């Protein structure tokens, strides 16, 4: 189909969506994938040549090929993927998980976020993607700085003895608790008290957790920590494994930054764009799967890989063509944590524009994730402003076929 004229049925379908003006910036022809594809594993999964390392794990992966979102703009679509709503301000999945499960560590944050370390910026939508919304702020993600010390003030000043620091914290806690009585901002004050105490404990625990150079050489080589093309992302994936071992509940890692070509947003030169970002992430992600598995942690750790939407099956204009956004059909895969390995779910139409079989909404995905970690999404609620809120709002159906 590559290079063929856009079918009339597809043009009509586009005009009935928010892509009504899409042809102003696109060629009137279909664009096939510029990458090679091969079958892998005993399941015979088709995987792009972009991911040779991940391809070795296809029998552990559970693919959803029929994901659908509600917006074709980055920030709203990203908010929905993270919080279930295209509008900012709701609680993120990571916040819901840590609210429901609590923390296994009293010395590290329960929810950690790592963004692009190559000065390419935060993901589109920024910190609202890992905010706690109406949940107590103690459940928001802790963003690790992409360069330098990951968290400020982990090192105690030489002039401050442990005894003096402990006395300062005790005084602040006592003053804050005296302010709690009758306060309208009780949850904020409690969160502030806990943040001071957690910061104190982290001064000992966090530097050790971030010390990936303490890992054996063969583990660093497995991830590609010292490889120029992927070392930055490898360091984050290895840090994630160390945090899993230390009881951190939810870890979020972003590949790429804000500006289009500095992220997976291949409006032009999709061949170069996707090749570059896949090369950065393929080996480290595959290593994370292998490492968790060999340590007996994969069955109890759920890995979720995906973006906020896919790409249209037509070429945008330019010498090095790319593709525009497509929220009507895209793929997410999961691994470990009780999902069915080597499984395909759903299909798009023949040109990859719309999901047509076993469609899965973001609410369905969230409902399924919550079930995998032990929650009924319809009963897992938080009362705010006079009503019970839930991650899936009034929607969502668990996709039982994805669960082993």
C-alpha cells in the first residue's frame, strides 16, 4: 500500500474526526513503515527492526494493538494516558497506586519520575503528568533531576551535625502540628511534615540507591551504561531496577523531551527520528526485563511501555517525510506482573488508522492495570468535593484477556 493514493473511505473517515484539516500538511498518499519487520519467539510476534533486543523477549510481552485515546494533541493525550482525563489537574496513575498500596520503603519516595537527561526538556504536559491532583500531595511523583545530584540537598552541610539536624526537624514538626488544629490545609501540612522527615531519611538511603557504578561490570554492560548511544537511558533503567529492589512502588521513565524532533514526535524524518530514540531505549529496556527476571522480580513487577498516541498512515510533506498524530489506533505493551506473555490483543483497520477489533480505551487500560495490582477500579475511590472520584471516572472495563 505504500505510495498508493489515500482511499476515499479513509479521507471521509479523517474528515469526520479532529484531523479534518490534516491534508493541508500531508501528501495524498499512504506511507508504509520505513522499517523492516520479522517474527520472533515461539509466539511468532512481528517486531520492527528498531527493537532487536526487546524482540528477544516477545514471549514475555503482552501487546495491545487497539488502543484509542481522545485527543490528537500531545499534552491532553498525555494527561489522559497518565490520569484518565484530557484536562490537567487529576491524580496520576502513579499517585493512585501509591495511595492504594502505600510504600515498602520508609527511606525513599514511593513514586519516582525520571525525565530526559540530555537537555531535551520535560515531556509535553510537564509535571501535571505525575501530579497528585486532589489526592494528598504526599502521593505526587518525586522528579529526579536529569543531571547533577538527582535530588537537591542530599548532602548535609559540614556545619550541621546529626544532632542539630534532628533537633531542627523535631522543632519544625512540633510547630507544624500545633498549626494543624482547626486548619483548612491539614493534608498539605501533613504532607510537608512527612516530606521533611522523608528528606532526612533519604540523605542516607538515596545516594546508595543511585550508585549504579556499584553494580557489577557485567550488569552495567547488560544495560549499556557505558555506551554513548544509550548510556543515559541505561542508567535510568538500572536505577529503576535498584529502586524496585528497595521498595519504590511506581517508577516512571521518559524517553525524549519537549520539542518535536527531540522526542518520538516524527513529523519529519520519521526514519531518523524513531531510529535514534529506539537505539537509545532498546538495549536498556530489554536489560531491565532480563535483570528483573533473573532476580525473580518480574512476576511481581508490571512494566508498561507506550506513548500517548500513534501516527497516521499518510506521509507529511517534506524531503524526509514523517507522520502526524493518530489517537485512533496505537500499541502499548506490558510485561511481567501477571499479564499474558506472547499475546496479541486487538487489531486496526487495513491501513492502521482506526482500531476495529477489541478496542481498548485508556480507561480500560487503567482498569486492567489496577486489577493486576489488586484493585477493583469501580471500588477504588477517593472522596473529594462531595463526590467519590476514581482513576477510571465512570468508565472502564477490565480486559481480562490480557491477564494470565
